[in-house]
C-alpha cells in the first residue's frame, strides 16, 4: 500500500509542477511574442537611414566648357544641372529653385542664376542674393582629371 500512496504523491507533485510551469510559461511566451511583434512594427515605422551614395559621372571636356562657358545636363533623377565656369573654378548647380521648385536660368551676362517665378536671384555659387528663396541652390562636387575630362559626383536614386 505504501508504494501506491507514493506514486499518487509523485503524480500530484508533477501536476503541481505542470500547473506552475503553465502559469509561468504562458505569460512569458505571450510577452516575448508580442514584444517581437512590437519590435518589428517599430522597425517598419522607423527604418534605418541608409547613407547617401554618389556616382562619379563624366559630363564633358574642359575644351567644351571653355568654348561655351556652361553646360546643361541631367542628374540621375532627371533634374537639370548647370555646369558653370567661374573665377573660382567649375561649379555644378541644380536649376530647381528652393522656393517653389521653379526652373532657374543661368544668365552668363549677369553672372547669376535667375528664377522668373518670384524674381529670385542667386549668385554664381548658388547662394540667395534676393527674392523669396529660403535656401541656396543644391550644389554638386566637380572634378577635372589629367586628361581635361570633367566629372560630377551625382547622388544615386534609390
């Protein structure tokens, strides 16, 4: 008879152990699964910012710039950029006005960029001289290699 009672006690202890583990493991697994869901949700709403990548693009030769004084080309997103020769060297400047996105025109006779929409005027470096534009025109880095080829570093489109 004693053996039978011990086996009942052992089974009663195991039931208590199972109940205890169920009470602990169920909430713990819920917290872990909901926590994982919240983490993935936050990563979706606030993704990591990728670093900007630039591509070095051949535009023209120095001979062309010296003849014409400037060269208009498109960046990788399709926006127009003007390559201008100034006293400081070559400048590559966007033709999109920072006020409302109008097209800005290079005026070589006045040595400035002009936005006809709201009479915005920018100097040869793209800095605001007058008018409503809140910021200077976007600029791009320009390089000239030993063969007189002109390259501009353009932001890649993602």
